[in-house]
């Protein structure tokens, strides 16, 4: 084999290890294939920010999330259709569910980054839905009466596996349209980017039917 072929095989193996156990709908639109273990390790040596947003129209939703180094030198971008809510008779989705799914997908990737590298870091998570952010950063309980109970359960369960220190930041939605008296903060800029990517993803992928989410067991009756 030539050096280039060997490097290609190693890169493929690294990419597969990074994507292992990340459900395909989370990375329907993503640059994750470009990330080797070495590149992930370099990101993990910095503090990270995870920003997520969602888009919903006519009961069809999509999400996007950006994981960026604090220095802004590298970004991992993910996006995909939001799985419909099987706990609802109408399988409804909405903006709240879309925001939670973006955070769930982002934290799932962070968990895998920790596993692949064995490194922990400081993680700032941000979105423009305060309740979704509270679920992702603060809630330790859930019950079947909660709206989008399946997603709340999956998000809390995934967050508990994250070893990095998490800090939550709420951002103003559509800040590029609402803030005119100052420059946008970095998380506001990323939130605007996530909003645009989520809208583009929603128009380019099919509506996702209900599925079993991460860490969701099966019950036989």
C-alpha cells in the first residue's frame, strides 16, 4: 500500500470509531467524516461550546448543532430531521422538541469525543429555548406527564454520561434581527448559523418517523 492509501484507511477507521453509536439521523448533514481521532483530541484540549437550534413547519422539524473550540479554530457541525414524538397520538413535533434534539445530538457527539480521546474539558452549551436548556443542563428527573417525555428522558440520560464540566448559556433567538446596538456575541453568531442550517436541513430531508432514542429500553407486555 502507498502512504496515501494507508492514511485513508486509518482515517476511515478513526471516523467510524467517532461515529460509532451516534444514530444516523443525528448526522444527516455533517462534516464529521473529516474528523480523525487526532483532530478530535486537539479540540478536546481546549474548552468547547455547543450551540443548537431547531426549525419546525407543518409538523416537520429539523435541528442543527455546532461544536466549536473556544479559540474558534475548529468546528464540528451536525444536523438532521427531528424524530416524531411517538408518545403523542399525532406524533407531533415543535420548536421545543427541535431544540432539545439539537442539544441531544450535540451532547451525544461530545460523549463520543470523550470516549475516543479519554479527555474531559469545559463545555458551554447554549440555545434560545430556556426550557430545553434547563433540561439539558439542570433537570435530574422526568415523568410521563412532561411534554416530549421521550426526548426529555433521552436528553437527561445522555447529559449524565458527560464527564466534562457543563455551563449553560441562554441566547436570544434571531439575534441578528433583534440586536442593533452592539456586535453579537460568539454564541449568538453560532445560534444564528444553527437556525439557518436547521431551516436548510428541514427543506432537504424527509420527515423522520418515531424511533427509539439513545438509552431507551424496550418493554414487552
